[in-house]
C-alpha cells in the first residue's frame, strides 16, 4: 500500500514538473506573406524569443491571414484569442486612438533619422501607451517605408496631380492631403488597387516602392516620382492582460528579442524598398523621376498646411512635440 502511494505521489510530481515545463505560447498573427519585411521580422522575433527564453516561450507565427483576417485580428487580440499582432498604423484610428493618424501627415518626417527620433523616442512611447486603455500593450514600431506618387502622366509639380483620381487608404488625413493637391481621393482596398489602376477607375496612387513593385502596380503606372512625402509603418502589439501576466524575467527577454527584431525589421524594410526601386527601373515599364530640391520643396509647401487643418483630429500638442523632435518649423518653408 505504501509502495502504491509512493508511486502515485511520484507520478503526480512528474506530471506537475512536466506541466511546469510547458512553454508559454504566443500566437503572432499577421496579414502579409512571410517573405515581406513584416513577415521576415515576425519570423526573426520568433527565433530570438525562443533562443533568449531557452524554449520557455514558443512563438507561433500565422502569416497571410491564416488565423485572422485584416478586419478580425484587432478584436481577436483584445479578446485574447491571439497574443500578438503588427497592424498598420492606420488601424488605430477606427479603434478610437486617432493620435496615430499623425503618421499620415505629409512631410511630417523628412527621412528615417527624423522618423526614428519619434518612433524610438519619448513621443513613440507616449503613443503606444495610449493603447493600454483598450487592453493593448504596444511594444515597438516597425517600418514599411516612405510613399511616393505614381500616375500615368508625368508628376513634377503639385499641379500635375490636379483633377487626378488618386487611390488612398481609408484616412481623413490622406483625404485632406489629396484635396490640398487638387486631386480626387478614392478609398480602395489594397488588394484591389492593381485592377483599379489597370481599368482606369483611378489615375494614380501613393506607395512605398516595395508595395508598388510587389503588387505589380508599376506595370500599370507609367510614371513614378520619388517624393517620399509620407510614411507607412506598423505597431507591434500584444494583449495587455497576457503580457502583464508573464513572469518578469520572460518579459525582459521578450523585450530584448523585440528590440533586436525591430532593428532587423527597419533594416530589411529599407533594403526591400531600395531593391524594389532598382527592379522598377530595370523593368522599363515606369519612368522613375527624382525631383530636384526645389521641386520637392514645392510639394512640401503645398502639403504642410494639411498639418494645421488636421490639428483638431490628431492633436496640436502631438504635432508640436514631433516638430520639436525633428527640428521642423513650418513657418520657415
């Protein structure tokens, strides 16, 4: 009897030990292909997270909307059905955090150095903190790239876009941007843009070059002007309740893994855009034009007034805090 009791006790002890050794699972869902900058960065995070935690955490990456679709993933995260996402920054406006629409403002950043002063500095941390009342913990910003204008007619001045039907993401800021140019903003889903350009539903669009190339938009756009007037990026987020419930040492290791993944994500995004630009040029299907300093300044002068018009929507103090970080003074244009 004693022997049997001992066996039962040992079995229970081994069972508890085995249970204690079960890894913490993080389901990381995203809506793009695994070989895109975001997809590669998600896989990089998985690798680093599992290495640094020595297997105590297992990251399951679900690309291409295999777990949740674009419109479902945010609710799934808030409900705890998935632990981690990397949605585009445009997704936070509909969630009620309009501050993130500041990233849609044209020429709010001149280059990656200015951008990273914000996304990797105090302003970026303050923005991510605004997600917490929604049950979301913001971990990092990942780059996609800077947008440039394309159309079937040459674009050298703001007037060249007057009257053009230009495709945009759903964004009040981007609507105002196009109106400032005299263009007609058309909200069209990303997956439908190629056909809309091909059939003439719209005349042109704005994209980071990697998006333009991978979606083959350059095949149906004769001209591309490297205005680099706006930014597209992502925020890596987790379910706050899940994150807060992790052991402190695990959170520290995951923070380290995310820091490394962010450096990788931003590097790979720049490389992908540079490579895509060369590929567009080599295709011979699109004339690529680099505006002169004066020509780019003309676009900037035409578009920066959008900042003031959108103050009531995204927040005057937020815009001013970004100006302070980047050293931008609109009055000196």
